[in-house]
C-alpha cells in the first residue's frame, strides 16, 4: 500500500492573509470580500468588509476555488483561452471558474496549500490586495 501526504493552509495563516488583504483594501478605499480556501478549494476563512457588495461574496469564493483547483492565478486563464474561440466560449460556462484577476494559489515550497480570492474592486485592485496577502504569508507568485 502507498499513500500521499498533502499540506494545507492552517487557520492562523489564513487569518494573517485576510488581515493583510483587508489592510490593502482600506488603503485603496475599497470594500471587498476575501476568501481563503484550503488546497482542495474548500472555504477555510472568509471576511466580507462592511459595505462590500453582496455579489462579492460568491465571486471571491469562486476566484479562490479556481486558483486552488488548478494551481493557477485566475487572470492566467484569460490569456490561455482568449485566442481559442471554442475554448473561450465553452469553458466560461464551467461552474465556479473565474477567468479574470483576483485569485491566486497560496504556495509553500512550490506546493499549493490553499488559495485566495478577492472581489470588490476592479480586478487589478483585487490583484493588489491579493498580492499584499501573499506577501504577508510568504507565498510566491509564479
């Protein structure tokens, strides 16, 4: 018999990431939702800042889910599919798949241990908030 060992983000690290993303959002004067998932894309921690639109809740969670499921930042998807019409028009109907910025895998020693999803600003601002969170927990962006 054989098995595999998987690493997953802990609650303390998830909360640290949320705090850093929220601080960056405040600096940018944004009201955002922040979702942290484990390595399987299941919700680990979440914060909806006061005043963040309701729709940001689902979008943030789906950005984190997308990043955890594929180990890719969400904005990478659009570059991958933009010049492939069948894929562009087909894959975007995949439930929970987000193809614009604001979702990143959280990695430790090159291994995906979780993911973050941010929603509430323009996707470029969501990406800035996510970057602050990744910096705070020592995760790298590929």
